[in-house]
C-alpha cells in the first residue's frame, strides 16, 4: 500500500511539494534578497478590513506619523496601523520606513511576499483605526498600478510570491568585471557564450530559511513561514567563473590580495540598491568549485524568473549567493557590503551577527515529501511508502537516509536515487563535488493496531555529518539553517482497521 | 571559582586529559591499525588467574582446538579459554586465529592494547579450564621475550598501549612512489628534505573511535573503551605531497585515470601485512589540501612514536589515513585494499560496510576537558570555569561552542582560542583550511542551591554543521564518529552549601 495524499492538488497549492519529486525540474522560482525571496506558504487571499469601533483618521493625520520619532503609521485597505514597534522586527529591515505615513499597497505590489495570511495577521495586531471615506477615495486614485501586470502566468503547480523579474535585453546586456589587473571588463552575452567553454552541472539550491516553519513552532522567528519546499534542483550550463577570471588576468598577484568575489544583480529595490552577495575566492577560482556564470537551465535559456540572461550558480552554497540577473563581478579583499551578506543570512541570532560568518555552505538536510503531514493512508497491504529529498552543502554527498515510523525509536535505511527516472543512474560524483540532492524512497511495514504514525527522517553525508535530533537547540531569530530531523504525523485509515 | 579537579594526577593517569590543554603539544601516541591504535582507558594491571574448580587441560589438548571447525582455544597465564564465539567480534578480525591452540602472551606483548582491564574482563567470560603444571612450565620456556624492552620510557602523563614503533634507519630509509609515468621512484630522507620546499601546518588528528565509551553506554560496541582523549594537535613540517607527485610526473594524464593515493607503513603485523590506507586523489594533489610528507613535529625530527622518519599528515581527515613510518605511496585507480580501509573505519555497522564510505573527513566534534566527570568543585564565588576542545573535519573552522550547565536547557557562548598562550593569537585560517582544533573556555554562573550540574557542550562549524543531541541515533557497532553533545556530571561541593 501507499500512504497516499488525500488531496494531491491541495498539497501542490500549499507547498509545491510534489513537484520536488521531478528530479531536475527546478523549483527555484525565488527572488533574491530577504524582501523578495519568499513563496507563499499559505495562499494569500485578499484581505478585507473588518468593521469596528476604532477611531477614524484622515490621511493628513497619518502622514504626520512618518518616522520612529513621531511614530510609524501606515494604511492598508482603509485601515490605519501604528507599526512603530514592528519596525525593528521587520525581516526586510529599515526599508519598511519607505511606507511610513502612507499606504502599504505600492510596496506590497512590488514585494508580493507580503500578500499572505501570516503577514496580514501580524499587521492586524497593530491596527489603531480606519481612514475616513474621503481619504480612502484620495488614496485609491494615487496608488500606482502594477507595472508587471502583462507578464506571462506561471505553472499552476507553483505558488508565486513575486511576479516581477527585471526585464533584461540580451542585445544590450553587459556583464562587468572589476578588480582584475587590466581594469574593468565589459562582456556581452554572446561574448560570454562564445569565448569560454560551456560547462554543465546539476546542482541543488536551498534557501537559507528552508523549513523555517519548524523553528516558528518552537518560538516565533523573524521571517515568513517556509515549509520544506524552499529548495530546488536543476541542470545548469554556462561559463566557468574560473575560466573567465583567469582569461582576464586573475593570477597569483591578484590571489595574494583578493579574498572574495562579489556579485551584484541588475534588480534593484525601491531605494535603488542592487542585490549583492559574495563568496570566498577559493570557491570562485578552484577548478573543483564548479562555479558557473550560467545562461542555460535544463538545456534552455535561463527563464526570466531564474535570472535571464546570466546568473551565478555556486553549487554547494546557500541560494542567496547564487545571484540572478548578474550585472557585475568584483574581485575584492572584502566581502560584499550588502545587507544580505552583512546583516542577514547568518546562522546565529542578530546579537551574534558580528562573530557569525555569512552562510556559505549549508549543513546536511533531509525532509519527507510523501506522505504529507496530517494525511491518512490506505494500509491494505500493511506497507507504507515514504519519500523525500536529502542534500548537503559543500559538495558532500548524501550517503545514507534513515526513516522511522515510530518517532525515532527504530530506523530503516532508505533507497537513494538521483532522480525519479532511474533507467540511467548517474555515475557517482567525484569526492567533494556532489552538488545535486538525492531523492530517497522506502516501503516500511506498518505495525498492526497502529492508528497514527510519526514518520521521521535523518540523513548522513560523506563527512559523516548528521542532522540534529531536535529544533530548539539550533533555533535562531531569522529561522535559518533549520535542519533537525524532519517529522510528519499521519493517520492510518479507518477503513483498514475495520478489515483487521 | 573554578570547578577544579579533585585529583589532577588521577585524571592524567586515566585519560591524559589535561595534556589536551597544552595547545600544540601532541597526544598522538597512537599506533596505526585497529590492533594497535589504542591507549589504555584504564590501567592494565597484571592479571592473576583465580583458582577455581574448572577442569585441568594439557597443552596437547589445547593445541587440538586451533580452528573454527575444531573450536578455538587459547591460553593466558595458565588459564584455558574457548574463544570460538568471540572470533567474529574481535576488533582485529581474523588475526586472533594466529593464537588459536596456543598462548595469547606473545601476541599481547606485541599489541599491548590488550593489556587492560576491559580486555581481561572479556577474556574471563570464555574461561573453560586451567593448564596442568607441566604445560605451564613448558609454555614459560617457549614464550618469546619482549624484543622492545630496551626502548626509552615515555612521559609519565601519557598512558601507553604499545611500546614498539618500528626502528627505521634514516641512512637506509627509502620512500617508494608507484603509479607515476616514469616508473617507481625511490627517495632517500635527505632527498625528500632537500628537493622540496618545507611547508608547515598545525593540524589536529582524531582517532575514528574518539569518545567511543559513550556509545558503549548505549549498547556494547566492538572496540576498546576510548574516552575523549583520542585526539591530538601538533605543528607538522615536511614536503607537500602535491609537490612530490608533480615533480615525478603527476599530471592530467595520470589524473584522468587515478582516483586515490595509497600509503603503506613500514610497520607489519605478525602476518607480515603492512599497515595501509588511502585518500581521494583530489585531497592528495590539491594545493589547498595541505597534505604533507612530514619529517618534523613541533619543530623537531618526528619522534619514533609518531612515525620517524616520515609520516603522512592529511589534515582534516581521520587519523587512520595519516600513515606513520611511511614506506610507500601508490597513485592508483583503487582505494587501499587494506583491512583498515575496506573492513574497518567505516561510519556504519558492518552489515552496511559495502555501502558505507571509508571514513575520510570526520564530523564536527567537541568535548569538555574540565571539569571531569564526577568531580566536585569549590563554588565560593558562584562561578564555574568549563574548558574543552572543538574541531571539525575537512578544514571547516569551529565558529561557535555553546555550553550548558543545566543539561541543555539554557546555553552560554564560550570563548574560542587557538592555544593556551593567547599573547599572539593566530590569524584566522583561509576558508576550508582550518586544520587545528579550537580550545574554548567559559566562566558560567552557578545557580544557588545547585547540588549537581550536568555540563553539556555543542559546537558549530563554518558550514553550520552541528553535533547530534544524543548518542543512540548515531550508534554503530565499531563505535566510530561518536560526536553527540558531550555531557559531564559534577557535584557542587558540600563546603559551599554550608556557607550559604
């Protein structure tokens, strides 16, 4: 028997989980930057302000509260909110002040990540009143239209948080490279494609906040409620970053001074700041680092969502450093100064950010993709199929996944494979270059009389690193590197118990 | 206040623990191979056979039981033992059959690891009788004398299991290299020293079975009862393996076929088999791999104990691959065929040895060296000092150690340093090349009314890998890669409680 999903479609809508099982198909529909990285963990319904006995304010009164000194008020769909206390907790940092004294709608239109129940719940806690009718009408006429409304629609299996990749013209596209002896290099797309050998790798990209929702259950974190689907796998082709840097003068002289390679995206936030990140020099220039300036994904031009025309693929490294819509490369003695390198995507809580290294490699990870939490299964042949993924950072190969259906008391070793199609199993990767996840599967005997199963998985990588048993000891305020054993509760169906 | 050791000297005798805190001083007094790697976890007192009413056998009867078919009997100090059932459990494998039908003494004289209470206890379970007086006298006259009795004594702080490194004459020493295009290379010690630049690294070597004793408490493992001291740190100097291989013809042609570099020691067991191990080619030839053919330790010639005149130092990799008394290097498409590569030092239990990779890098590790288990402390100023070490394999730097004194409910961040002498703190290592352990220390407030403390430590490395919370889920029959949170129970002294 198979512990099947009660409603597969519902699962897709919730987390895009079942598409995880399609091997090389990418789920990397994520924007870069903490203000643009999230898919909806739950569907973002339009939110109607409830009628109440709260005070009525004019827009004029709201605009006076536009700073931390005067208090930070914002409006949303006719409601007035005093979010002064929330500013320090905003995952996107001070950018929230752009909306101070005015409407949230234009910012939420750009950063659709906000349009979900979780965010609206947080906002509702700060409601202090409603706008008068005149102010509402005035606002409606001034809030700008969505500039991206003509974009093509995405596959229905994917839950989209942001619909707005930058538009980049391949004819005028230029990739700039700074920090090499010959001065600034400017490369066109066709030069990048023709001057350097095309190299192909299959690599998994994981968002730092994958499985954040489990940390949220321990204690509230600052960040959206991600499930297990903030991870993707695809085959990428492009020029090796190493080849490009070497051909424009990178050598021992540069290596003696430089320590990092910085990347800058062509996407800018409302303040005009480009997305930025950096990786250590040795990863960037090592032959075995396999860092690509990728222009193809799964054998086709990069889709706009994934960074068209060029993105960096830094295999084995957190998704945040895999910069999309790449505009500039800087070889430098310093890390990127960007918010996302310095003040976010670090593995400890903010009070320790100074001593915490910016996340590069992520630790060993695994999760159960089937069955889903809370589903119930038909156990007619007393066996249940459990499936999932496992991956580790730094090219460390997953060498084992153990699965338990009794909450971790006893374990079964799962079968590992590289994709759903095992007709042509891939040869094992060279040591230290296992960039792609392993999918795993196991048929587990279901004990008689079982009414509920607590399914647990844990993985081991080639350095024998293991996942921590529990979430609490690795909890951190931003909810990153969440890699404790994954647990799913399922019910054994009533029908079966009657047959017994 | 300091939670001080009740009897520091006793601790040294037990585990050599406090010498762990001397920074670069090495504790690497370990032989290679599972039959020769262990220090005594407890002192190995001479063992006197107890009188009993067991049957009396002649030597002739014993010699008839010399195979698994006829049963395996051995004698030890006048006792007769039927160890047939133990053969499969012997950590040294079938080599135990060398003693079948005769005396254990000559083998235990060579592999002094056996001379400890734990081993004698195991042996005692198999006692079936005693030798008659005539047989005893006959045996005494034939058991060979210890050939190493003239060796110098070791420092009294170290507990020695084996006193017998091979004697290697530096004048006639030759290092052979096979598998390169020009045929077999034969290098003298002076050639190795003069032809290649001297390179120096500080690296921690950890035995695969460090902290095995904690797994033993969960369920008995096959292996001796190691505490937390099977780890050492030293500064090593020698030729880079990379430089040597490149100078004798290693290049793309060899790299296209070869996958491993094998090492063979000059030490041989009683069957004449040399100790062997191998590492992946990319580790061996990478500039950042820092693999040395070391001839100096802490600025002096390698001591005989540590592999004089030449040993391999493979930083970031389990001690078992750091072959001492190096005699041969083979560049090959295969892993070493040795017992220790194929049938031991794998991270899962033997039933999974086929799929288990030979251990190379070890996972993140930490342990409390002070205070010691079961000690009690003077808490006059209501603060306790906790100290320890932390290390991770693969050059991953330890970035944080958390310490708890309430069994893991609350945590304090410890201060990390590179040695006891912090006047000249070492610059941070380049990413991926943090080969040396970090020592850590913290003063923790002791709660009023506390009578007992459960001290716990856990570390995080630069890839944000963490130690597992508990031992049971990583248990394996050989008791390797034991890296759960380390726990120590101590008492708060009675004297203090009276003062309160």
